[in-house]
C-alpha cells in the first residue's frame, strides 16, 4: 500500500518507490478531451498492474453518479474509476457543483450536499473547499500507486485564477506535473496551446511537461511541420497526437451527444432538453440501439412524431416544469397521449407527472409549490437529505431484472404508487397509469442493461430485442482508449519528462 505526502500538501518527500505519482491532465478549453485522456491513461496503467485512481478536484456538472461510500461525484469521474477497475469513491471528486440557476449551484463536498450557494459566495468559500480537496487527494494517495487528475475548463481563465483549486491552483498545491490537451477538431489548436501556455505563470509553465493534441483526422505527416514549430517555440514536447475515434460512446459531463444510426422503422423516442436536465447519460444506450430513433428536442424546435416521450431528470424540477409549459410542450405531450403514445418520466421527470411539487425549504429554487402535469395521482415534497443509492430489482410489467442508481431529494406519495413500475428488494418504486400509457420512477440507468432496455422499449411498442448491453460497451470502449494510448502517446518520452521525485519510473511500469 502506498503512502501519501505530508499534511502540508507540499511535494512528496518520500522515496521514488514509496511516493505515488499524481499526473494532471488540463485542457485549453472545455470539451478538449480531458475526461477521455484521463480515462485512457487510467485504463492503460490498470492494464499494467498498477493501482490507479482518477481525481477531479472540482467539477461543475449535472451528470453525477453514486459512490461506494454513499456519496455523489461527477459522472465522468465515475467512468474513469471503472477504467481503473475500482468502485467510484467520493474522494475522487471532492467538490461537485450542480448548477440550479445561472448564478447559483448546489455544492457537494466530498460526496455530501453542503447547501446552495451563489457564485460570489462560493468564490469566498474556496479556502474551505481547498482543504477538502487536499484531504481527499491525500487519502487517495495513501491507497493508490498512481493518481491521474483532471482539470476543469481551462487553466488560463484569468477571472477564475484567484484561489483556484480546479487547475494550476491544485497542481501547485500538491506539486504535480501537468500535460496540456487541445482539440484539433475544432480548429486553432496551435493558438490554443501557445496562448494557454503564455497566460500561465512562470512556475505553472515549468510544471507543464508538454502537450497532447486530441481528435486528429487525416495524414499525420501533414501536421508534422506544425508540431516541429510548436516544440521549437515552446521548448516543450508533443507527447502524442490522438486520433478522432469514431463511434466512441462514453459518459459525458454536459454536452448532449448526437443520436446514432438507426433502422428506417425504428421506435421513435423524443426527449425534451430542459435547462437543468440532469443525468442525460440515461439515454446513451438508446443512441446505440439500432431499432431506436432518439431525438433531443430543444427550445424552438418542431417536435417530430414519437412513439415514446421521456421526461428526463432535472436539478431544478419546478423551474424546468415552468420552462416546459412556457414552450407549450405540455400541450404537445397531451396531444401525443391522445394519439396513444407512451410517456416515461425519470426522477425529476417522474415528479413532473404528478399533481403537485412542493419545495417548502427552497432546496432547488425559491420556496413554494407548483402544479404538476397531473397525469399521475401523486404529490412530491422536496426534503433535505438526498437519497443516494445503487439498487437492483425487477421491472414489474415484464418481470425483467433491472439495476440503476437513485439521486434525489423528493419523496412522492399518492394512490398512483399503488401500481408500481419497479420492485427494488422489499420496496416498490415508481408508478404506472391505469391506462398503461404513462409510467415513471426515480431510477437512473434504466436502459444500461440489455434485458431491461428491451423490456422497457417493448412496453413502448418496440418489436425486437436487440438492445446493446451498455455496461459491456463501456468496458470495450475503455479498452479501445487504452489501445489508442499505447499506439499514439509516447509514454517513454512522458516518463523521461517527469521530475525524478515522482513515481512513473517505478520498476513495475512495463513499456
């Protein structure tokens, strides 16, 4: 078992053999590919027998996962834990911010809800958050050989540099080396890399070992002149140019992915995009299903014909319900039901299907109560004390095994629950309308298991059973990422660039 650094957070003073490596991946922009590169490195190290863990000091995302210690972390960090072959733990993402308005967010500290804060209040709170980040990193460092840390956004956001704990502030605090990632697919990659580096302080530039260019398409020889120029101008190496991986489907933080390919007679599924939609990863298995035509409908867009409408999770259910009504989407769904279509609500979407949503303590927005859509005879009350758990059970209409996770504050009550959708151990969950057109529950991950996915879609009218087992698909994609690292990232050159105080020179690393 490895031991961590001293309690001050300064660089590790132990020998190379006993000092775990922390290597941080930072990006020039959001969505540069940091999460993917971290997952790839985690898998690569794990395949070589190292105990490795991901770490994201601070994250802002509405997609989250339940941890083995009963906490909550960002979804991409949980995926990176899967890449390592370990259970996700709240230490891996000690600060999670879940936006509820444009100016405020729910603050989750080491897996547990601290409360709601406005942006300026949280900025003042960062000194306390820094202590939580350091403590979590030290605890991980005592348990793992290698920690692959991920930055957030860009380290060159000048307005956010004071008291930074997400990027270079963390790297300076624990004295870890950094590699900088840029996305060539969006253009301007050399400007991104040189501009970001120029905006860093001298010590931050020194700890930046070099660059990784992500999502490259085409003949690498055509890029070589630019790579030579970049290395000559900055004095730092390009460790690798990673290819654009077509068909890669992995849990994203925020961006709603484009739908995949499907057959011409596919089941038509529509998901309205709400301002505070959460855990849209629920729909990734449907993107992969060859018999599903999945469409995300945004504000101002015309709704296509649908067999199934799914109301997604929400971090601000009453506000998102008000938005839904402002777009007249409630009328669109009513029309869909009149023509015999099916509706499924997940978590916040399930709450919307009821008669009323009450938030007396203002947990998600201003205290108050809102009428629901009224299609299920139940009332939801938001109370403090978030439900965080992974569960297994049965989808009752088909008797199919199902598993998933719950992340919610609400407690729903009413006669609609007497006809449950799921049985989870010794308790019932969710509701199905008497006419069998509407159902909902609090469970996320409904479609991840192929058997459950097939059963749910057959309820909605699908004829077939060709769902992809998403759990297995994730593992295959993670192996694919590790193969990409093996082929396109020069790990020997990266090792030689590391300060000698760090442990990538550990004899168990095999090249």
